[in-house]
C-alpha cells in the first residue's frame, strides 16, 4: 500500500503556476512600460541667482532688471484648434468652425509688428489637466509624474505661477476649476467654475465674462489667466461641425476684441488653445488635429521685427511658452522647463533697448537652465538613454565655450551661435519627448501579444492539468528556452546597439516559452485527447463563460467602468441564480415526487436518495438567498467617484473619530463590534463542528486564543480611536499610548497566528483506545459504530470523528498477526481528519481577514461579515450542486461557474469595502494604523495601503482552494449511513481524505482550479489592457481607463501572490499530513 | 395532430402579438398625450391588461388549461381565487427580484412594481393558463424532461425569452447617452416585451423544426 507515503506532486503544481503568473506579469510589464509614461519630478526651484551671467556681471540681479512687459493676459480657449483661428477671406462657404475668429486675421494684416499667429503643438496626452501642467511648468507631463502625490493633484514642480508669486506679481485666475485643484491657494484672486459637466456649454464662459472686463479695467492684477471651456465642451457634445460651434467661436471673437481694446501699452496678450480636437470633437491622443492648437500673441506696442521670415517658425511647441513668458516678464525660467524661447519676441543683439534681453542672451539663459535641469534629472532618474545624454553634454560644453569667447569678443550677434544654441535646445526637448511623451507602440503591441498568449496558455493549462502533472518535463524545457531566448536577445542588442533594454529580453523570454508550451501541448494531442479537448471546449461555452465575456466587455466602456460595482453585483447575482435553474433543468434540484411511470433511461438515475437530495436542494436554495441577500446589502458599502453625479458615499466609510453625533457613533461602534464578533464566532464554530478544535497543536491554540484575542484588541482599538479628543482630557496620554499599542498588539498577534498556522497546520486529534474500551466496542454489532457515533468523553460530542479506512485496515492486519481475532474496533481514532485541509486554510483566511479589517474604517466590519457569509454561501452552493449532480466519484475538478463566481465576488467586495479604481479613492489612512506619527521609509506604508486596497482580492485568492475542498467537506452524511448499513465494510465517509487516495488527481485539480481562477482574472486584465490600448484618445482615458488598468493590474499581481500562498499552504498541509501518517503507521513501506 | 397543434399555437401567438401591438397603437390614437416613453406606466398597464385578457380568453377557448377535477362552483371559485393570489404573489416576487438586482429601493417603487406586473402578466399568467395554480408543476415544467405537451415546451421558450429579454434590457441603463428609453424601467420593459414577442414567434417555429425529437410521455 503506497497510500500513506504518497504525497502530492508539489513541484509541477508550483512551477507551472509560477510560470504562468510570471508570463502574465511580463505581458503587463511590457504593456505598461509602453503605455504609462513615467517621469520623475524634480522638486527644485529656480531662483534669481540662477539666471546670472557666469562670472561676468555679478552685480546685475536678473529679477530687478526692467522686464519687457509688466503685465500679461492669458486667454485660454480650451480645444482651440489651429484651423479655428486661421482666417481665409476667399472662403465663401465656410463650415461652422471656419472663419469664425476674424479678429485674428484682421489684426495680423493691419498690425503685423504687433501680432503673430502660430500653430501651438501640444504633446500627448492631450488632455486639459496635463496640458495646463505642461504650459505652466514647461515640462512634458505624463500620466504618472513620480513624486506627485496621488491624493491631490496639486502641482509641486517649479512653475510659472509660483515664480510669478515669488517676485510679487499678482496672478488673477478665472475659469476652468481644474486650475484651482492644480494650484490651490496660489492665486491672488481666483474665480473657478465647475468644469465637469461636458454637456454644459455656458456656465464657465458666462462666469468669466461677468468678471473679466471689470478685472481688466481694475488695477489689482499683473497676470490675468482666463480659461474658457465652451469650445471644448461644444466639441465633445456636438463635434466641431455644428452650428453651436459657430456661435461659440463668434462669442470668443467678441471676447478677444473687447479684451484687446482694454489692453495697456506694457501688456502682453496671449490667446491660445491647450490642445485641438478630432473631427468628432475628442482629444487625448497624438493625431495632428488633436495636438495642433492655435497661439496668437499680441502686444499694443510693436514687438516683432518685420523682415525675419527665415526665423519665423510655423509651429511652436507648447513647452516654448514658459521660457518666453518668463523672460518677457522678468522672472527666472521654472526649473524643469525644457522649452526654448520664442525668438521673434526678442530683438536681435545690438538692436535691443537698454535692459531688454537680446535673442542670444535669452537663448543662453535658456540653454543654461535646460542644462541645469538635465544634469539634475539624469542624476535622479535613469530613463534618458545614456548615449543621448553624453551627446547632449558634449554639445553643451562646446556651446558654452563658444558663447563665452563670443561674448568676450562682442560677437554675440553671429547667426551661427544663435542656431547652434537653438539646435542644442531642440535636441534636449526631442530627447525628453522621446522618453516621456510618446506611447511606445511596439512595447504595447508586444505586451498585448504576450498577454493574449498567456491567456491561451492558462486555458490550455487548466484543461490539460492532469497530463501536464504527469509529464512534468514541459515546464523545464519552457524555462530553459525562456532563459536562452532572453540571453540571446540581450546579446543581440549588445552587438547591434551597444546597450541592453531589459524589456525586449523579457519579451523574447516570455514569448518563446509561451510558444514552446502551446506547440508542445498541441503536439502531444493524441486523437482521443482531441475529442476530449473538443468536449471541454464545448463545456466552456456555458453561461459562466458568457458572464465572463460580458464582464470583460464591460471594461471597454467608460460608463460601465464607472458603474463597475453595480455591474459586477448584477453579474454575480445572475450567475448565482443560474446554478439552481441549471440543476432544475436537468431534473436534479427537485426529487421526482410526482410518480409518472418514466423509463429510467430518460431520467438520470438519482445519485442520492430522495431525502438527502431534498436536504441538499434546501441548503442550496437557502445559500442562494444568502448570496443574493449579502450581495444586495454589500451595495450599501460603496464609495463614490467624481463621475457619478448624485452619489452619496456609504456612511460606514467614515471613521468613528470623524463622526459628530454621539448616538450614531455608538450605534456604529456596536454594530461593528457585533459584526466582528459574529465573524470570529462563525469561523470558530465551523471548526468546532468539524472537530478541529480538540487537538493540542499550535494551530488549535491559535484558533482558541490568538484569533479571538486579536479580534478583542481590534474592538478595543476602535473604541480608543473613536473617542473624541476632548472627552477625556486627563487621559489623553493614555489614549495616545493605546492608539499605538493596541493596533501593534493586533499586528503582533496576527503575524504570530499566521506563522503558527504555517508551522503546524494539523488540527487532528488522536485518541488511542484503551484495551477496555476496545473490548467494549468489540461488543457493538456493526464494526464501525465506534468510529462514528460513540465518543466516551463529553467534550467530544460535537465531533465528526474520522478514521482513515486504509490505516485502520493496516492496523487491523497488525492486530490479526498478533492474534487478536475478536477485535473489531479500530485502535486509533482521529478526530477532524475529514477537514484536515480546509480547517487550517479557513483559519488562515479568518486571521488574515481580521488583519485586513484592522486597516479599514470601523464600519467595514459589516462588509467583511457579508464577505464571509457570501463566501460560505457560494461554497455551499457549489458543494450542493456538485453533490446533487455527482454521477461518479471521479476527479475533483471544479467547474467554471463557481470559479467565475468566486472571481466576480472578489471584485464585488473590492467595491463593497469602500474602494474604487481611482487614485483619489485610495484609503491613505491605512498607512497610519498603529503608526499615528507617520513612517520613515516608504515600504511599510505602501504595503499597508496595498493590503487595504486589495483586501478582498487577497481573501478570495488565498481561500480559492476551498472551492476544491468544500464538496468533500459537505459530503452528504446520510448517503454514507445508508450505504454503510448495507455495505459497512467498503464505504466509510472519507471527506478530504479522499484527496489523499489519489494525490495525482488532487494535484491536477488544484492546478486546474488555480489556473482557472488566474484565467478569469487574466481575462479581465487583458480586457482592460485592450481598453487602454484601443481607447488611447478617448476623453476618459486618463480619468477612467488608465486608472482602471493600473488597479486591475495591481489586483492581478496581488491575486497571483495570494493564490500562490493559498496553494502553497495546501501543499504544506499535505506534507504535514503525510508526515503525520508516517509517524502513525511507521511500517507502511509495503 | 402535430400540424394541428402547431397551427393552433401559431394563431394563438399571432393574436397575442396583435394584442400587444394594439395596446401600443390604440391608446396612441385615442388618448391625447400618450407616448411610449412619456407615459410609460400607462403603456405598461395597457400591454399587461391586453396580454392578460387575451391569453385568458384564448387559452380557455383552446382548452389548454388543465380541466378542473371537480365541477362544483365552489371549487372553480377557489381555483380562480388562488390564481389571483398567485398572480399578486408573483408580482411581489418579481418586485423583490428587481430590487435585489439593483432597482431603486424607494424612489421609483411604482415603476418597479409596474415592471413586475408586466413581467407577471407575460410569464406567470401563462403558467397559470397552461398549468393552473400549481407551483410544483411550474417548477417541474422548467426541466429538460418536464414538458408533457407541446404547450409546456412553448411555455418554456416564451418564459425564458421574456426573462432573458428583461435581463438584457437592463444593460443600457448605466450608459451615459441620456436617451429617454434609458430611464428606469423603460429599457427593461421593452426588453421583456421584445423577448416575449420573440418567444411567441420562436416557440412554434422551434417546435415545428424539432417535432421529430419531441416525445411526450403522457398528456
Ligand atoms: Zn482642454
Ligand atoms: Zn475636452
């Protein structure tokens, strides 16, 4: 008998899982690397001293010089495409957006030395927020600017507004309220108007018009910024080709005229768009219609030279506005600007008035600032390619010496110097743009390809898990090929380009191993397996797959992503309801009560006796009600995102300490504590009823003491943190101490608990029978009565004792040899053996759940209770469905429906624990639980916030193996009794010990379950990756899809890790069980 | 016999479909200010009433309804009473299910209940007509081998189509298109009605093409 020594095949399970996880992660890494442009923010500020001329004129303070202009008016017309601004008098039948701004054309022809019109080229992402950031910092903002805190969008980088404030200029702002969130409290005066409603064309513009003229005529401003939104909103609503656009542009024409009439001599007027729009009125991407806005510069006094055609650019990059404005207004150029001054606005050297900067001087100040920034940036971040950096450095040092010698000789006006300074600035900007502001289409495509193949491999893996477990060598060749391919790509890059880009090595490795895997499994197909494959494919075309498809499709629409919480709940409910309908369709739900004489060929022969079946059906219906109820109640714990107009966030999300009303505070506290107590009680009670709380192992100690104690300390922590500051003044020190000590005690207890469970996961209680009892039991007629019912000690009356049949037999044999012929009872009783796998896993999840709850606001205890209830109900539904439809006791494979349900429930409770896939909704408070004074490092707070955000994903992924174990735990009891009465010898209830009978099947089922779970999550990640790739230029891409992608990807990573932990824990339990058997039956090597 | 039954079913379904169309068109002509979106509840009631009346009459005329075991007036009355009770309970049941699926709890209870009435008159009423007030039989019918006549199979198809239609009808609600038919419960009741009409058409067609496979043990 090899049963007692055989163990699960842990190596192939873990290695295959690790492989598929890492392939998924590689795909994500590649895609995100191409899509999410990351830039490191340099938090340094330019000062007046920076602008000094090197060594020459130390007495000349830049900021005290006479600036060219004292005042400036910035009229920003959102989405003012360059076509809107051009005026063509020959166009007799203009379209609604053409020739509607005649003021620009008239001014250009009547006052050519006062005005210029250029195309103003924005860098992608062409969204308003990024653009505002771009033309105030002079940098190239990306989606993620590292260093910016996600919680608020305030700009911390050096910028024009801050520099203007530093020299004491009064900046007055009116218009789009995005500015107010970017520059909170930076303006001398600000009149923000709500910008969110795209359908509203007039609120912002009318608000500005009410104030702008009086402000202009008044005297309490130096720089006036007015941001009109009507044109943009009109584009989003109607598109450019619509009469409403004509009205809007004509209104802008009148505005510009009135503003120009009110300008003073030393005032500069800039009319510009932040980006363009496509023919459908959208923006965000990188097509020329989106990037090319208009910029119109006007001064009441002449500034432009008349004949400078060769110096006039057609297209002005958006970054160039910042250095130009800064030098014209006499302030230092913001530190991170990579722009280039707009030369036509500066006089050539020698023709300048005293004090005004000449073209060459401006360029030199500009070049020095850019070089300073480049040096700082390359020392903090490494994303600029080293060869480009080296090239720029040599270029600058050559320039520097050239400029100094020229200025000494007084030859500053040489055009060569000007053009080489311009060349340097242009190449810096181009280098930066290539690094920050371009989607890398190749990386994105590579990521999509790797992810798609990973999904396919995952599916194959789940369908062929049994053969793959048996073969055991495919994974080795796959990993060898992966490493080889990675090294090959690296060497090829080294030879061809001289440096190695890691992502392409990763791509080569992942792609080659995937292709090898798919090819091998395709090759290995024997004809018979082909048939089996076809059948499993048809088995895949189920409502579960359809629901998964709907879920993935919903990720492609911004409305559904915004309403994700409800969508997922809807789908979960639908899938849960499908289970009983499906069973009923196959006639399995209700035992055939009406007695129609039907031939048994038509009806499936009932696997269970009627009474048992009815009981199972009742359990199923009751659990369905529970699932539906908890899913419905979980809707009340949702948070809100800004796109949901009239939405009130759940009351339970507010921490107790912020609640004013004492009565409600107490009520919430009591509710939360009750929920916590019930949570703890339910888990312990389940373990007790399975007989897992009698052993003397440390796991049982954890369940009996550490687990309840940590709950108690959590409840105390809530009480302490909920007390308002002023209620116990004399105890404030004590309260401060408790606020630190209690959560830390909980952390300590929970960590200890988790470690102890991991160290010894066995919860089996062994009772060696004394000979007297053996004699007593031998008198009982059925041989196994002793093992099922009679337990002599009172405290054991709850137990489901389990005796392992084979072990008992082997012991019997031994006794037979000893001549004890009359003995019939087993010598050893083992209690809790039937749930030996699930009990420690459940306890692990319970302890983990308390730990995660610690990081949430108090009210979330109710949500966690609902989570536990729904988890249990889904498990029971699955178990009942399996038991009702079980035809033969074969493999342990888990069908798709419960797996999809499980994964959907994880997303559902992500929302029901108060989370949203947006950055402002991250619960930063979690980082300060137990650390009210803050942290020194970043690892610990980041971990805490991650644990808080993905709590539900963690819990569902760790407990995923329960889906495999639960049908065995809930094995119908009376069928066993009924059968054991007829054939007592053969059929003893084995529950989870069944798994030990066929370790290969157990391993393959575990692998199948985990790959299926991974596939469900992987498909969702793939869908949101596709959404981000396809909808790159959607209005909502940076508000909805990109954050959704990041959350989905992080959730996937967290789920992978948690799933691996859960699976490893099951394997760990299995090895402990094997050791236990070995100890019990030492001479089993027969 | 097959042809006869299918023909009977076809004409019965044609009448039902016509009643739905009439319930939409007639009030639009007769009642001033009637529109399917604007006075949506009124439309729901019209369709419900029409379908209820027409199915009761048609099924009674066709004699599909299982014959009463006793012919006393009291028994018939109690049967009628139980049918009404089941109708009402089914409305409550659908209302609960709709709320659980995410319908507003308090705000538009009347709308939700109207939709529940519509669903009941499209599904439960048919069960009542074909099977009588017998929940056990209803549950039995919705299993693979539970259909005992052509009408049972037809019932399976129409009810499934109606419910699936209502389910699909919920899909456009979260979209930000601001169309009048996205307002609760317009899209769901449309979905249910379209599903019902589809079922009316699909059931005889399906039965016609699968009549070889269909075997009923007893009638
Ligand atoms: Zn904009
Ligand atoms: Zn816009």
